[in-house]
């Protein structure tokens, strides 16, 4: 599979009405799962999800992963969009709050979120979803939008289920090659 997914083209930056966004995501989900079928490499899964969710979510200006690299530290992983912060400690920002609490952070207005890290001044809302394997946080999915309320609770729930499905098939750590 290398053709990406079939979706109506929508210009980057467009905030579709919520019902259309949910329908678009629902039509993308089986295609994303098919694209990842049988893949067990964590980085291959992250990179492909970053690519395909970027196509699915035109309201996003950043779409990607922060990986846990220490007890309380995240480092940037595969993503689409402008350059992101390289490292985020569990004490900082929306990603840190997600990593610290292990719960999804749906932030309709980042200016009202104490400690938000402004990697891109244009960002107005954010959705961060924890990826937990065997009870331990492995990474977070970070989605940013230049629109207020760029992501809804329905989108968050669908994406949480996608993260569970796709990362439960990943091998931790990836098997050695030697
Ligand atoms: N806004 C995020 C930082 C990550 S970047 O925007 C890509 C936060 O506050 O966690």
C-alpha cells in the first residue's frame, strides 16, 4: 500500500463543520487500518499515521508524535507541519499534561491553558492523546489547529480508538537486526 487514502480534497487550514469532520474521519479510519495491517514497527506506524491523519484533518497545522525517552521526558517523533519543539518535559505544555496524567487533553483555546508551549504562534487549539502499552505511557499523538475548537470530543474518541488499535500491534522494543 503506498497510494495513501481516498478522501475529498480539502484545502489545508479549512475547518469543516463538525459533522463533516467526523464523517471524513470515519471514512478514513478503515483505510488507515488497512494501510497499517500487519505492521509491527513503532516508527513505521507513527510515520504512516502522521501522514494519513494529516490528509484526513485539514484543520490541523501540526500532526505527529512525541515519544517517551525518559521517566519524565518526551522527544519529537514523526510529524507533518512546521518544525515542532524537540523535547518536552512532563511538566510543560499540553503534551506534558497528557503524558503526566495519561489522559486525553482537548484544549479548545490554548491561550486559556496555563503553560501551553507556543511552537507555532498560529496555533489556537490542540488535541493530545496518550498512547499507553501495558500500562506504561509510550508516546502521545499531538494535533494542533490554527482554529479555536479545531477538534471535537467525537474526533478525540475516534482517534483514541485508532491509537489503541494501531499501537497494540507494535512490538516494544522493535526486534534487533543483529
Ligand atoms: N503546543 C504543544 C507543544 C508541541 S508543538 O506545538 C508541536 C504543547 O503545549 O504541548
